[in-house]
């Protein structure tokens, strides 16, 4: 049979979560995974999926996965593909499965006319860095990854001081009932 790559289906969710946990273990953060099967089912296989996933099998046995979503480049005016996770179980490494997954993700990006495929790699993961370099990846050393999460995200997203927003109906409304600008027209 060899290696096969196929789109994930809802029934793959337990295996996807197992891959995610194995990747987190490899990346030395097993406690960081709080995702559940219900989360993955809702967000990947519901009416408006946030991600898509490929499953690699070796002789019919799940061996690895790639989990992606679409991004957007304002500079290019085109969507891109963001590769959130690429992982092959250790027992299946060295068989070309990671390369096959990455090539299939790249082929999907080309099919969808996405001019970019991007992802992150940990700075200590030398085997992955060397693999990506061999695949022609460009490392953007002048860009820094930035993230806001947890309590910092809640503070940043709190509605104090947010400007009014406009609904589809054309009326101007605020984020909270007590907003004094809730019914104000925008300055001209």
C-alpha cells in the first residue's frame, strides 16, 4: 500500500487529537493541549470550518497529519495557506511522509491560487529547520511572532473605550448599552 494522504473526515477527530498531543509532547509542552474532540469536531467539520486537515497513512495505519487554515495577505490581495501543524509519528519518520504531506499542502495552495504557504518552527528543532530549508522554505528572521492570549486578550478586548461600530442596518451602535456614543452619527 505505501503512503497515502487523504482529507480528514469527522471520524478522524480522535486521531487528529492524538497527533496534536503527540506533537505537543515532542515540542516539550504536553500540558498545553486543552483542545477536546468536541472542539476539533465543531471547528473543523461544522457548517463554517476554521481549519482543514490531511491524514497520512502508511500501509493503512495513521502516521501523520497536516492541519491548515487560510490566511490573507493584504499586500498581495490573495489568500494564503497557514500550516498550523505538520507532524509524523517517530516510528514513521524517514519514509518521506512529512515531505509528502508538505508537498500536498503546497499543491492545495497552488490549486487554490494562494501565493503563500507559511508556518512556524521552534528555533531548537534543527531536524525540522533543515527539512524546511531543503524544501525551499524562506526564514523570515526580521519578523517576530506576536500573540495575545488568556487574561491579556480579555483585557485588550474589553469594551471600555472602544469606538462605536456600524451594523449592517446602517445604524451606529456601541459595544455596551451604557455607551454614550451608541446612537451618535460619525464625525464628518
